[in-house]
């Protein structure tokens, strides 16, 4: 289920005068996955804008050279 569908599946209850939202665990996990994807897309858009501003020059955009950092990730 997509994040938006998860939000639409919310049920509301009132407990001790407080209104609360109730989601199934599966819907909650789908919502978290969706939010993470939205964050990832935002990161990609920002990186693309920086690359475009640097006219495609990855170094000017602040990108690291893969070969230079590869060993740090292994």
C-alpha cells in the first residue's frame, strides 16, 4: 500500500478526550517506506540541481570521485 493510501486508511479514536489516529502495523510500515522514498527523491533533486548549476562538472558540484572514496565504504 502506498503512503497516501496508508494515510487514507487511518481510523480515529478518542481516548480520555484526546483524538488519536490508528493505523495497522502494515500501513505504518508502508507510510514510513513512502516517506523515506520522498526524502530520497528530494536528495536526488537537490543533487541534480547542484550538478546542473555546475554545468555538469561533478567536481564543481562538490561530488566526490568514486575511486577516491571507494575504499572507505568497503
